[in-house]
C-alpha cells in the first residue's frame, strides 16, 4: 500500500457521529477514529481506513439535519437557512471496495462538519485530485444480441447510473446489425469528442470495436493497414469492456472477473492496460486482427459448428465442444514461426501476467527499440535472416494465444503464462493423438496440472508465424496430392454431414477471437501494445495486511 506523502488537507470531521482525523494527500484519503484511550479494543470495529485517491469514484455534497441526510440541492439549503434550523454540512466520498474474486464494488462514507467553508474546501480539494487520466466523455456501443441478450439491460441498470454518478457523459449506440459499430468507428464517429470507447458485448463485439478503431487510426496516421510489413500506429483512445457476451475472455483475462460493475469502475477511475494485437494476412491481403485466440482445428471447428446454434446462447460452445471432441478431426499442414528473442519469460514458466507486470514492461520496451531498428533495417525480421523454424505435421489444433485466454470455463486459460502486452503470442501445437490423450490435455485446462506437459504438445513464444494447410503447399506437392485431394474433397463434404465415418476433412477454419476466417493459409504478426484498455491487469490477491499500511504510521 502507498504511503500518504505530503498532506494537502487535514481536519477533524465526524463519521456517523464519531470524531475522526481525516487527511488528504495526493495519493491517499485517510480517516482515523479519535480515541480517548490508547488501549487496543478487540471488539471495536476498525478505526482507521484509507483509500487511494486513484480509487475514489466521486465526491458529492450533502447536508445533514437531525441525523437524516439530504442530497445537495440549493432550494433545500436556502429553506433551512431561512428557518434558521441547526444544519451541519456533509460530503460523501464514493470509492472502490474490493470483494471476492477480483470484483470491485462502490462503497461510500459520509463526513460531516459544522463549518460550510471547510466542507466545500474538502469537496473541491478531492475533486481537483481526481482530474487526471479519467474519462469525461465516452462513446458506448451495445450489442443487444450478445450472450444471453442482456447487453442493453446490463448497461442501463448497472453501468449508466455509475457513469452519471461519476459525472461522465455518454453517447450510446445500440447496434442494429453486425459490423454496425465497426463501420461507425471507421467512418462516422467524431472521435475527437471522446476520451474512450465502451464495448457492451462479448469478444466478437470487442473485435468489431478494435477493427474500427485500429483501421481509423492507421488511415488518420497515413499507414497502409493492408501491408503485413508496416508498423501500425498505436490507438490513443482506451477501450472499456462491459462483459455481456458468451465467453468474454478478453475482459476476464485483463480484469480477473466478468462483472459489469467492476468493469464500469475500472473505466471511471481511468485505468490503462496496453494490449498486444496480431494482424492476420493472407497473400499480403489483410484479413483481421486478433487479441486473444487464433485457433485452427479444434477451436475453429467448435466455432463453425456453434454459429449454427446461436439460439442456444453460451451453452452452444459446450455442445459443439463435445461434438468436435468426439469427431476428432486432425489437419495436415506446415507451421513456420519466428521465435521471440531477447525477451524474458517462457510459456512454461510459473510467472503470471499481473497488474503492473514487469515482463510486459521489459519486453514492451525491447519491442519499441526493435521496431525503431526495424524501420531502418527492413530485413531484420524477414526469412533471409534465417531465424524462422518450420514444423510439418498432423495437428488436432494449432492455437495462438496472445493473452492467457482465461475465462470462466478455464480460469487459467489456454496459455496460463501468456502476457497481455509483451509483444508475443504463444503458439500451441497439439499433434494428432488419441481421443483419450486429447481429453487429458483438455481437462488440464480446468485443473492445476500443466496442459503442455504431454508428448504430443509443443508451445513456442513467437513474434510472427505462418500456417499453410497441406493442400495449399507447393505445386509439386499439389500434383502429388491431386488424386488423394479430390477424393478428400468429396469425402470432406460427406464427412461434414456424417462425422461418424471417421474420415478427416482436409481443411478446418480459423477461430479469430470468435469470428471465422475465410482463409486457411495465414501470416500472423504481433504488434506490441497497439491498443489500450480501461483495465489494470489482474490484481495479485493480498496474502495478509502489510506493514506499510498508512494507518499503522
Ligand atoms: C472437458 C472440459 C474441457 C474444458 C476445456 C476448456 C478450454 C477452454 C478454453 C477457452 C478459450 C477461449 C478463448 C476465447 C475465445 C473467444 O474469443 C471466442 C468468442 O467469444 P464470444 O462468444 O464471447 O464472442 N469463444 C470461443 O471460441 C469459445 C471457445 C469455447 C470452447 C469450449 C470448448 C469446450 C470443450 C468441451 C470438450 C468436452 C469433452 C468432454 C468429453 C467427455
Ligand atoms: N445488432 C446486431 N445484430 C446482429 N449481430 C450483431 C449486432 N451487433 C453486433 N453483432 C455481432 O454479433 C456477434 C457476436 O457478438 P458478441 O457480443 O461477441 O456475442 P457472443 O459472445 O454471444 O458471441 C459479433 O460477431 C458481432 O459482430
Ligand atoms: Ca502477448
């Protein structure tokens, strides 16, 4: 916990009729009960409280009369002054309180004092300290059809009242069709008017938002977003995610919980969390961006199958997951990748990306130095440098996790040690194996056991990778495979309808943050810290109260 630093204000105020010493510094608001006896009293409730100024949501003036509080309202005040009643001034501080499992709630404390000037001085001093980095105007997009179709209700009932309380003005757009939010951001939105964008929906809706925002930023900065070699310009607007989708892994992996109130509070206090973004190209043609999972084989098939079952809601993934597990298709192809060099951290280590992650800071710095060098020496990342590695084989799944992909289904995620902002993605190759072994691998996503500690799994931390399905390889390969291929094409159609026949189709599709890609051969490049979220990463849970508690000073 932070030390209080130089005091800006100190007064004796009352909280529920008890006297408190209250102090404000740039970093902390502390209220400490005045006790006549210095003897420790085990049954008296906690006497000292502190709140980081950065976690104060808002402050409002109140008036207290005969113990009952009234909200600040000029007309009431005047009436009471005229009638000469005994009224004390009060102000209420709303602040973040931590609950179980990374949830945040809004708590409040009311301070009273007899002097109006003192009261107003407190209110204005606290407000002055809140000014920095907090959003004032937000552009909100709601997908009314995401998840259990509760997006609009969640926003109106749980989020909008908090924004109003914090003095945030909003422009709200309830989307009317898929890609409405993306196209509005790309072409129409007056971005200069806003301090951030809020996405109410799932990972698919978030994907729309980043496509609009990244595209718009590149056009405004004169960068060609179609070129896989160009360094993309980072987006200045932060994005807040109010989870209202089916998986919501981007929210879960960056906040630690899928809870609309917690997300709203991270937006209000103006948190900032950079995020890596992968660009996906096919033959030098831009396809999509990805921030969480790019998955071919198992996760691609689960997604394709589940799209036809949207009516089931989030349960569609479990249904299709079981079906695809039983179907057990494998796919042949070539994966080539550029290992991330000079970074700290590996996909198999025990460190986890947490709030203020030093690995993200270190590797992020390294990336910005590298990209400066890259501008001067275009060949440094290219195949000519000979650093690329190639693996050919039969795979049940090829997954690239740019973040842990933790979600309620798998609280540690697809790659538990992956980082939000280290400029890399974890490439996980699941080679063809028995159903029993694949189930062992899947089950380990839900337990403490290492899902990579199996002979048919390999995982590499990479900056760039390519995938080519077997039947898209060189012309000579193609000729050799022609006969077999045509047989497979016919069977693959039959197999789609009758998966029990046991014959594998030639192609799967890519699951790109929950959207299906139309091409199978892809070139993926990580752009370190391209966007920012209103989040701070998952907070480390406190083991015990530490001695730097300012109340102990
Ligand atoms: C046997 C239990 C196995 C549990 C394995 C769970 C692994 C879950 C990892 C999930 C990673 C999710 C990455 C995020 C993807 C999202 O971008 C994306 C879109 O999200 P949105 O709908 O919010 O827009 N979501 C998805 O693609 C959903 C993927 C969900 C996969 C669920 C797989 C369930 C597997 C069940 C196998 C059952 C075998 C049982 C045998 C007896
Ligand atoms: N008004 C709308 N009508 C239909 N589809 C929409 C609308 N707004 C957004 N979408 C699309 O809905 C899809 C799923 O959205 P998402 O919010 O991620 O929910 P889920 O997590 O349930 O998949 C996304 O592909 C998004 O582009
Ligand atoms: Ca990463």
